[in-house]
C-alpha cells in the first residue's frame, strides 16, 4: 500500500480530529484519498483531498463513496455521553452497516473500523486487560452500546471478500482536538478531583492513533490471517488520570486541580443533574454524568501486546513530546 501511489483510500469522517490525521498521513505518503463527511473542510481542500459530502445513514451516498475504494477507514461516529439513543444508533450502527454493505457491494477488500475501549467498560477498574475481555452485561452510555453493536456487525461480516481490523484507541488527544482537550479546558475552574486514588488510565496521542490505523490497513495485505482481529491502541504508558488532566491544563497555561470530593458524593450530584435534565428535556449535556464520574474514578489501561506483536505498532510520539506539541498549538490558536 505504501509503495502504490494509485491506491484509492476512503476515510469516513475525514474532516474530524482522528479522520483528518489519518487523511494527512495517507496523503503525505502518496495515496489517493477521499473523505466522506457531512461538512466541507478547507484544510482538506488545500491538500487536494477529494471530499464527498453525505450522510452515513443514506446508503446511496455511502455506496457511491465506496465505489472506487481499495481500502476504507471507517472513523466517523457520534461520540458523547448524552443524547437520544436513536441518534447514536443511526450514526454508529446504521452508518457502519451501510459502510460494510457498500464495501461488499463494490468488492472493497479491506476495512479498518474505529471503535472504542468503552465498549467493554463495566463501570469498575480495568487494569492490564487484553482484547479477550467480554462485553459488559450493561452498557453505561448509548455511545458504548452502539459502538459495541457496530463492532459485532463488522466481525460478523468479515470474510475472504472483506478483510477487517477493529481498533480501539483510548482517550485520543493532541493539537486540533475538538473533544477531550476542550472539555477539560472549558471546565478548568469547576474541576475537582474525584476520590483520593491515583487511578491509572491509558491515552493515545493523535499521530500515534493515526499511525496504528495505517499499520492495520497495510498489515491486512501482508498478513490476511489477522482479519477479524480487535486491538486496543494506546501510548503503552499508563498515567494517573489526574496527572494527565493537570498536564493538559498546564499546556493551556491554567492552574492544576486543587480540590477533591468523594466519589460517592460526586456520583450522587451527577445522578441528580441527569434527572433534572431528563425531567425538563434539556438537550445539552449536564455538567456531570455518572458515566464520566465513573470513568474518572476508575483505572482503565490495557495490555497492547497484540497490536505490538501483530502490527508492529509502537508509539511515534511520547506523552511528554505530545504535551509540548499541544502547548505550542494552544499558544498559537
């Protein structure tokens, strides 16, 4: 793939945080890249990337976008911890079904599907677990449930005709982040440490997450027997969640968190806020949700031996290097 400049690649969500990073890496190595998104992105236009605008829920648009592709990176999704189940289902499940069916219709040989470790989050500590950990009996968010359903559909559809790899990057961050970093910065004055534990979490810097996706597509050519596999993706460098949050605040020139509250009390406050927002049908996300509280109060880091052994993945950028790049970007934007 890397040596074939005529390779046609489709990236769904190519204008998003992870999608645009994948598009940029592919473009720089000479691949012919098309982005499928609802919006139009001047940055992609400046690179000469073809942009197709459409909705993942509309099969005809998806089918047309996949028509000439040699490999599809399905990155687009509806993230978040609040909202109607139908909205998450439409994008994350129906959109994935449409992508898979379009790949089969047009005989696209490879699909790299972006998922999330949240599909196996059971509300408690997950320390050093690998890809064998099962889905939980109860999903703690619409996002995690619909992404799990999508994962299972991709696995079910894997065959000699469509080779697939599913990646689960955890807490992607870095320059141009439009989700994790802005959430931390916007809540800087209200943030409190939940509990007193130094619970460890995995993160992954944006260029490392993009690198893992491209490795996955390439390895499907070299080692087709890897098809159907799922891999966690991280820095392979678990860090205390509160240290990571403070590092991001520091990169933005903000003070570290200096207050703490018991986990149970914060969770109760989150439950009350959720009840109020649901009762009054407030569409915006509450300042706190139980899902976010539980994530912040628990350890979740993963054994990534599989992706290192099978795909040859190692992080290109360390946490410290990434923080320096993030600081430079925040200062200049």
